[in-house]
C-alpha cells in the first residue's frame, strides 16, 4: 500500500487515468503517474468475489477458482516448435494450434487451456483471433485468450456469440482474457485498455505480472514480492473501479533473471519460492490466484 500510495504506478491511458482520478486517486499528468490511496485499493479488493466460475463451452467442464481448490493449466504462448516429422525447428502454424488443442482437451489434469502456440501463418493483426478460433473449435474446456489490443475484445465476443448465440454467450462467456503489467510498476496503454474492455464485456480477467528479480525488480526476493503485489493490485483495482464485483483473479509468472543469458529463469528455485509467496498473497486477500509452477 505504501508503494502504491507514495511511488505510484505509471498509467499512460487517458481513460484509465480518468477512472482512477474519478475515485480519488492523485494523478500527475506530466509524468503519467497515478498514486493510489490505501482506502481506494482496499475498497476495490473488498468487492472482488472470493470464488469465480470460468465457464467451458460444455457446462460439465466449468472450472471454479478460489478457496482450497487446485487445478492446472498449460503454459503459453510459443512461437516455435520442433516438427514431429522432420525434427526441425520451425514457426508454429494454425494447424499446429488445432493439433495441440486436441491433445490438451483430452488431458484431465488441465482444467483451463491457454494458447500454447501462436498461429504465425496468419496476419499479426488477426493472429489472436485465428488462434482463439482454432482452440474453440477443438475443445469445450475454458480457454484463455490474450489479445494485444482492446479493439479485438468486441471481435472475440462476436465469435463467442456466433458459436452459441448472443444470450447464451453473454450469460456464460466460455473464454476469458488476461493482461500483463509491465515491470516495474507500469500499466501501459495496451494493458489497461484491454483490461477495461474485457471487464466491460463481462469476461473473467486475469491480472499478471512477470517481475524478474535482479532485472526488472529488486534482486532480493522479498522486494520482488512487494513490487509484484503492487503491480497486480493496481490492475485489479482498475477493473473493480470499472465494474465492482467483476470476476478477476491474481496471477504471476514472476521469477528471477538469468544474469548470464539475460533471460527469464523459468523453473528456477527462486521462481518456485516467489510463486509460493505470491500464492499466499492472493489467499491473504481472499481472491482467486494462479501462479506459474517450477
């Protein structure tokens, strides 16, 4: 709370700045920095549901998050793969998305599916839509789609409505979306605009940070937990100010920086420690939480 109130968060979206300012946050327009008072954040967190249902296209595959429930989801999104026939490394295609989705659909351990591969043979402008379409046609589990820009949200909603009918989809939107805060402490345009559009359309929305301890966050793990927590809380607060009670959850892909190669050390022991701590933070606030595994 001290970090959000005194250091603040960089928010470049004028709409998001206006939402924060309209609820009592101080906005420094010269620096695009928003300072969130503790009572504003606490009020937003109090409106979040402790449990949320993420619908599948088949109701028998709905997944409820929250409490002591434990479920698994795959990791994504990959641009390259090793071809099963030739063994050579190549870019993923839409047909690959179809095939891997069919495999994940049969795995009982996976309760929610993320786009594991990107359909790189499609235009970068519509790649997210093609990937989502390929997944929705090949699974009835809940699907997470992460659009790069907010203008894709209405198009995604139209796809869902075309599949099951407008009223059915609006009552049970069977895919959800997520945004990633930019470390350190930045709700950039694409993040905040996608978040607001998703909440306005009634989608379940994940707010994720991927702090890198020793890179985009303090090298000390406790300091990384503090920064990650502030980043995610800023996004959750924005969503609840748009629509109190909106289904949202706390997410993490935070880990340490591999300083030799300049890469995220996914699977490192530090990542496991960080995500165990961040899972506890989500439980502390009594909201659903998802973290990366080691």
